[in-house]
């Protein structure tokens, strides 16, 4: 199963975008699935349902950090590589989708009851968010 399919599978099970991405890549980078799900939970819904940064992106940032993040303060090369990959990921995602924030990508603010209701009524999690998860996983595979 591809990473994109795996991430979409987690998303369809009811996990957030960030959790789907983090869990799909966790084992490849030394993190167990349960820890990945816990670590990435707060980033769902645009960071705690604030409709800010899309969880597919924040989940991807966790994965990039798992692979390339520094573990020693003096490892400037690891820090710089991590930052460069995150910037490149953001650029590619933005180029494809026109934004990085849930409220912009969905056209509704998940931080409000009205926005949540519209997202649910229009089935935007299925019609839009699932695509963001799939694309974020594919972008990660390209970049990593």
C-alpha cells in the first residue's frame, strides 16, 4: 500500500489530517503508530480546530522532523535541511492548492459552530480534506 493510500485509510477511519500523515510515515522513521497518533492529535482541524495551518501540512512537518531533525544543538546542517524541506513542502502544497490554512482551503472556519456545520453539510472532509491528505503524503514521498 502506498503512503498516500495508508494516510487516506487512517483519515477515513476518523483520524485527523495531521494524525493520518504522521501515522502513515511513523514506523519508517522510528516512531510507533500510537505515539505518532498522540503526538499529532493537537494539530487536527487547523491546530486544535482553529482553522489555521492544515493538519496535512503539520503532520508532514512532524514526519520531516522525524527523518531530518537535529538531535544535537551543534548539528546546524540537520536544522537547515529540515527547514529547507519544510519550506519546499509549503511551496509545493501552496502551488497545488492555493493556500495552507484550513479556513482558506475549505472556505469555512472550523473554529466556529457555523463553519463546522457547513463543512459537515457539504462533506468537505471527504471531498477536499481527503485530497489534501493524499497529496501531502505524495509530496512527502517525493521530498524524502
